[in-house]
């Protein structure tokens, strides 16, 4: 198996040390993505005659709703990993869900915008391009910590391991990482080969792994460009939101499969 078939790879960085602080690249780039996403949202919202106070309020409640929703979504999807409900609050141990964050921000603002007598899709259409851009920036953090890894592969965009500690459920010792998956199979990641095994033997192997976060970032980048072009002309209210939902929904189905 030729290792040069895999074109990408980098050392995993699970923490960035800043003096006594240890920051997660995952959380850092999510925050950067949120801040950068507020720029196109503000520009589009002003063009749609949404008052500045409402723009600030939507941004604030999007942040609160996303934080709460992201954690709730993760807990719901990984409930078996927690020994007690108290551990649901252990946010310093990591664990958030992008889809949960989107749902939380949507719910928070569905209530919030009523104070300003705004229509739901009037606001949602302006958020859609900003959300796509935020996803692009946020996924950079996932790539740095090697999150959302998939099956072994040797295709052009296979991600190859170059050292470091891959995020749980992997355990890494001497540049060899291993994880037991929910179906009982075991995946072993080395610098030049990835092998997925079960009790019957080897299921799959390759020079690297599918990197779903990379696919998501690329597809979201294209989506941002399409939405930015799409919304610059007068469209029927709700169409930009519908475009985002269909495109990103299909993207996630493709990536998660």
C-alpha cells in the first residue's frame, strides 16, 4: 500500500499552551468562527432593515442558545458515556454538538425576535450565510485535534497520522493510537497505516482515515459562496434558509455515512 497515495496529514495538537492556560483548538476556533460569522450577518441584516439593537440581541442569544444547545445535543447523543447526570455539567472535559448548537440558537431566537416584531425567516435568511462561514472557521479546530475521523481509506484526501494525541475514544502511546468502537471493533492508527479489526479479522485498512471535518469544511465553504450570491438578490422569504437546510443536511448525511 503506497503511503504517498495519501496527500494530507499533520501532527495532532490537542491543547495550545498560553502561559498557565491550556486552550483547546476546538473551542478556540468555534469562538473565532462565531465572531467572524457576525460580520456578514450584520451586513445582511442592515440591508433587510433589521434595527441595530435587534442585530445585537440576535447575536447575543445565538451565542447563549448555541452554548446550551451544543452541550445538550452532545449529552443526548452520548448519554451512555456518562456515569451520572452530574457529569453532564463537566464541560471542561469537552463534548459539544454542532447540530445541537444550531438547534439551541434557533430556539432561543425564535422567542427573542418577537420582542422586535420580526419574522422568523426575515432573520433566519440573514443568518444562513453567516452560519455557513462560521462552520468553515470552526472546523479548523476539529482538524487540528483530529476530531470526526472515519473509516480507513487510501484515497486522495485520506488523513494520515503524524503524531500527537488524537481525541477520545482514542488512546495514544508512542505515536500509536487505538480505540474500541461501539460495535466492538478496534481501530489502530499508525503513521503509515490504519487497520480496523473485529473478532473475525481485518475489516478495512488504508494509509489514513476519512476526515469528515475536512469534508464538512469544504462543503460549507462552497455553501457560503452559493448563499452569499443567492441572498444578494431579492428572493422569496425563507428560500435562503431552505437552501441552507437542504444543502447542509445532505452534506451531513454524506459525511456521516
